[in-house]
C-alpha cells in the first residue's frame, strides 16, 4: 500500500495487488496513510494450490482488471 500511495502521490496511476487474506490489513494501512481510496485488486489465495490452467485463468483475469483500471485512470 505504501508503494501505491507513493506512486499516486507522484502522479503515477498505481494498483495494489492484495492477497485476500491481507485485505483487511491493506484497508487499514491505506486508511492510516490517509488514502482509503487507493485502487487495489484482491487476489484469491488458492487452497489447495491451483493447477496451471487455473493460474493462467486467474492471471488473465487480473491482467484484464489492471488494464481496465489503468485505462480509466489515464483517461481522466
């Protein structure tokens, strides 16, 4: 969250990737940093570990979200 806040403060759009088990901690840290609105994508942690195809599907979904969020932030 600190890196995302520093990038945003420098005028560079940033997205934090957060494992779902750290979602509450990330929100708390964002609030402490005074940036509760920092853009983040919550990544599910697989149990058991996902197979190769599952990882590819998850990665493609995350990449699509990143592209959409960055495109939206550069458009404004």
